[in-house]
């Protein structure tokens, strides 16, 4: 049976030069551009209507979307926020680009759509892929504005980083699909964003990319738009991991405070391991077996859609697991006469603010609070710390001495002398708020924290995942913590400050 080919050579497509007046645009929009009623919304039907993807192994057109491509696309009609934690080589980025275009000619007409990747070069590649797909589509190619006319301004013609899409409802206000790199400043410029597609954002070179996602989500405030994130997991750290854990907690009926009101807890989560691509015949078992040999312990992160931690060198995973397996209630009332201590790492500049609270009960330092906060405000953190001091009956606070303003603020709260620099250093141990010099003590603190974990003197509740992950990923180089590879290093620093309380209470046994 002879079938009309879906992808015709350019000289057979019947291309007509762009019209030059509004009347001509409106006339030809009805005769050449499909109306919204003629555009299928069902992902599979739109895929067939738009044009088929080439199978990566056979080179032939693939007649159907994979199960996970269809489901993630379909979920976009019901969930404004979506996150796909995916394996490599599953083909999701391309199908989401098709979805971006479908939105551009339906629900997002006249608005801006942002395609944000880890680099601007990768964003250009995505837009180039989408541009080629549109031009190869016999039905939809004329939506792409490629030449100027009296209605379309010179700067509203498709270029490398922006695709301009005809808007039949208002020809003078075309839809824009804009490619951006993982740069927070570049995102703030866009004011009419209705949809955001973030691709592979977790593999951005910046250690803290939370500002990129936060800035992107603020662009949706006025339009009540949608966001789709599809990315490999790249370890249990960063904003994607935070979104994943909070949304999982919310979907499981978690009881964390205002988790359902928090945007990071409202994402529809999908996990796409490589075995689903094998079932879809996109990759082979033989290929995966070779990758297992090549990648070793890192295979899960690349092909099983898991936030696997690279094994750190400071603590044994078994010891961290033992600490996090001890059952207790971090909010339980303290026993009579019980007191707690608190460790504070204020961070520097834009780095997070770490806090850890512990109480020694039944031979173990039970962690009662552990978290870190990006871009903290001084007054808000000071107020939170004072609330924690009162809630947990803390009688000692250790803080990095590199933050004198925070130290003075806390000392004033606690009724101590603010001019602590004038007090002899040997008297510091008698202070309620004790400044600690990381420059001099960081190696000793790391060794002491290791002893506490190794000897099973610590209990960590499962609620404090950031601390658990930081302990599992902690890497030591010449006795110092390597903060470039250690996840959540600020809450880790707060933890080792907190453990100083037990240096005299617990003597290391041979």
C-alpha cells in the first residue's frame, strides 16, 4: 500500500511567501494554518499529525510515542507542575519539545515559552531540533515565522535562540519559544511566560542552581502557567532533589508543615529508568550491560533514575544507615532536666545557612532539627534560631566565628556581652554562644564528628534527609571536607559544630 510520505522535500511543500498585510495574514490563517479545532490535543494524535520521530536504532519513523512519553505529555493537561526524573537515552526531551510547540499554537498563543537548559549552547541545540521538526511538518510548518513583513517586525523573525510562532488570534503578537541557559539573570527579563520547559537542569555546572528554578517559577505568577522539568537525577542534592522529596512526601500524605501549599511540593513526579526505554525498544539490554561494567556504582544515577549518592570517604554507609535507623520522635518532650545544643553555620554570601539541634538521651546524640536554608535573611534566621533555642531548651550554641554580626545578635538575645572579641579565648567555653574558628578547628571537628558516627553515638531521624545525604556524600581531602563534592555541606558544618558539645561527655574508646 502506497502511503504519502510525511516529510516532503521543500520544493514539494507548496511554500507561499509570507503575506504582507493583516488582512492577508488573517485570510491565509484560515486557509493554510490549521484552526485550533483542527489541532489534536491527544499526544499520540498530535504526534501523528505533526510528524513522526526517527527511531534511534533503525532510522525508520516510529509510529507511536512510548508509554512514558505519552503519559508525561498527557499529565500536562491535568498538572501545572511536572518533574520527570529520567535515565539517559530515553528520548523524553524531544517529545517534550513537541509538546512545547503544541502549547505554542493552542493554550499559550501570544505568550512566551521558555526552554531552559544547563547551558545556552544546549538550549540552542533544542531550539534547532524543534525548528527542523516544525519545518519538516507539512501541516504545521507555516506556523513558524521565518521572514519579516509589514506586521511582523524585523526582530520577530525566528533566530537561533528564539522561535516566533504565528498567532492567528492576534497576528501582531506572535508566540515566542525562547532558549535560555542556566543563568538566573537571563530568566528575569521575560514577563509573559505561560509555560516553561527545563531540560537536564540538574546537571548544570553550578553547585547551587536553586536560583535558576526559583526565578523560572516566579515568571508564571501572572499567567498561572505550567512548568515541565525533565532531567537526570545527578545525585541526592540540589533543587530538583528538594522538589522530588517534597512532592513525594505530599503525594504520600505527608504531614510536614504546609507541604501542600509549598510549590516545591506540588509537582507530579514521574520516574523513567532505562528499562522502560528497553521495553520501548529504544535501547538494548546488551547496551545496558556494557554500561554497568563501565560505570560501576554510578550506573544507578545514569540509567535507573535514582538519586544515588556517590560514596563519600569520611563515613561508612553502614554507620550512617545505622544512625538513621534508630526510632525516636524528634519532637518528643525532653526528659526532666534534659537540655539540647545547637550548631550554626551562617554560610557566606549566597551560600545556605545551616542549623543543627541535638539532645543527648540514652547514650546517643539525637538530632532534633537539621536543615539548611538558601539565601537567608539575617533577621529571619536570628528569630528562627531563638525559637529553636526555646523550643528545645538549648543551653549551648556553637557558631562559625566568620559571622560577627550574627554572633552579636544571638549574644544580645541571650543576655551575653556583645563585645566577645575582648574576652580571652580560653574563656569561650563558658559562653552560651561560643564562636568557633573553622580555620583552626575544622580538621578536629571533622575527626570528632567521624568518631561520633563510627561509634554509633548519633541518632538521625529520617525527616532530616539533607543531613543523612551530606554524611553519605562527605569527602575528605587531607583531613579537610571537600565542599565541592559534599552535598548540603552547610548542614554538615552545623552538625559537626553541634557535636562539639559531646567532646568532653564522650571519650573515644580504643
